[in-house]
């Protein structure tokens, strides 16, 4: 950016510095998955292999570094790492004219999830974005054993029960 803007001093998060039209009527579905930076070459290669077979998302994939945190069950909680590599797989939904086309987004991402899992790549998923976590995945990747004592049935919706309780 310094090459383009010369002597302009810019500080703060990059998302605040880049020009964005926040009024554009863009509707997208997104999966946000985090990976160990040491696995980046393998993740890129596995994604490339999968996309060559199954097609690419219809919007660019964002790949960015994100600082880790220490919050229970956070997709950014990776003990021992200072940061993670986050992939945002994005799909423009306005081009979906039928329910089958919309379901194609989930089919594509479900296939990528399976491909990465079968390749033995460890990753974590953002809870509020598209993911295919089940109890076994959460237990293996999100440190469920530390969070289990904090689970209260009063707050257990079906979405969470499928992921946090072994009987679902």
C-alpha cells in the first residue's frame, strides 16, 4: 500500500484501510476454517486437488493470518501457536435460482470437509458459519473435555447438542 499511496501513513487493522462499498447488495454463504500455519502448503494442495475434481467456489477464497486466542471452543484457540491461517470459502448466493443450486453450496463444502479430514489435516471451524462438525470432530479438534463441565442443559439447542453431546 505504501508504494501506491506514497507518504500516506496508515495504521490500524487492514480491514479498516481497504476501500469497501459496504452498501453493495452482495449476498454470500461462507465457511471459515482455521489451520496450523505449518500445514499451509498441504492445505493449499489438498484444496487445489479437491477443486480440480469438484469445481471452485464462485467467489475468491480469502486466506489470512489470525491471532490465536484462549477462549474455550474458539476456532482460533490453538495452544502453542501465535497465529493460525484462516480460509474463508465464499459462495455468491444471489446466483442460486433453485433450492437444488443452493444445496449445491453445502454439497461442495461437505465434500471439501471430507477431503481435508480424509487427508489427515487438522482444522477448526467457525461455529456461526457453514461447518459439518459432529461430536467426534468437536472432541478431537476443539478441546471439548475442557468445556464439558460448563455445559448446561437449559442452553442446549439442537444445533449445539449434535456437536457437544455424544448421544446425538
